[in-house]
């Protein structure tokens, strides 16, 4: 698969699933206690499954036309401020993630490199390319770190 096509598909899939709070692309739980999203387009299928709320872990996988996994990403996020609920985090995280693909300075695997919403500041840094990468996502409220996510992934062969 051509890298540009995979990146374009990821952008569309991510904007159509978790990042869109009104998404109709929720799917049945694939494992006990998981929350799942699925998106299909042009023979590719994107599946995101995660567990938890303010502390969560998950996995995204892209399958080709033959239903063979070709790309994946694992992630673990933790809210460092116990007073914040999952709903409060969604007010900054979902809007930031909906900006995926709008920033050419960062891989389209999470949000842009920087995003601000009121007192919240979102930052995503990653190294590598779509074939093999690692990244760190952080959210600050009034300059205090309140959330961090680590992710890694790449092509599956």
C-alpha cells in the first residue's frame, strides 16, 4: 500500500470515529469491557478498541481488502489530575484529535503538534514515520501537565 493512501485513510477514519463525539461508527465490543469504533472505505477497514476512561489503553488496526492487518498503533493514556473526569478531558482531547491531518509537521496518528482551547493546551510529538513511530501526547491546563499518552506503531508484515 502506498504510504500517502494509508495516511489519507487514517485521517478520514480517525475524524469519523472517536474524534467525532456524534460518530455513528461505534461497533460492538470486540472484547469484554472494550469500547470499539470501526470505519470502512475503499476496501480498507479501521478498527479502534480501547479500555478505561481517565486511564485507558487501546489499539488501532487497519485491515486491507483481504481482512489482513497492515498497520497498527498501541496507546496508553493517563489523566494526571484526579479531579478531571473523562467528560472534561473529552472537551479538549476530542477537538484536538479532530484536527488530525491538519498539521504537516506531525504524523496523522493523533492530533496536531499544538492545539489550544481556553485554558487547555494540547501537544503531540512523535518521531519516525508511518512505517515505524513513537509518540507522546500531552495536555496542559493553565501550564500544568494534566494528561499524557504514549503511543507507538507502524506497518504490520
